[in-house]
C-alpha cells in the first residue's frame, strides 16, 4: 500500500508540474510538452496530479477529452488507493 501511494504521489506531482510548465510555455509561446506525454504520465499513475494541475492552472480545460479523461483517471487512481487501503 505504501509503495502504491508513493508511486501515485510521485507521478501525480510530476504530472502537476508538467501541467504548470506547459501552461507557462503556452503563455510565453515557447516549446510545449506534447499532449501524448501529458496523457502518458497521467495514465501510468499521474491522473490525480494532472487533473489538479489542469483545474488549478486552467490549462487544457476547453478540451473535453482532457477534462473527462483526466477526471476519469483521477477517480480510478484514487479508487485504487482506497481499495488497497481497505485491503
């Protein structure tokens, strides 16, 4: 359980920082983080951080696939944490 929680926390932190960095680059019209990379990090465990970063920084919120997809990943990953905590 602790390993899973640490893994999800690390990837969520990384995804959160990626969303912040991509938003900053978008504002500065600099080089962006590819959407595939954002999705990859969210899918392998960073869904909670990706969703939190998206909402906090208001980044990619007009993209329905990001709003729904990151939310769904966050729910699934939070559910996994709860399920393993109860086991």
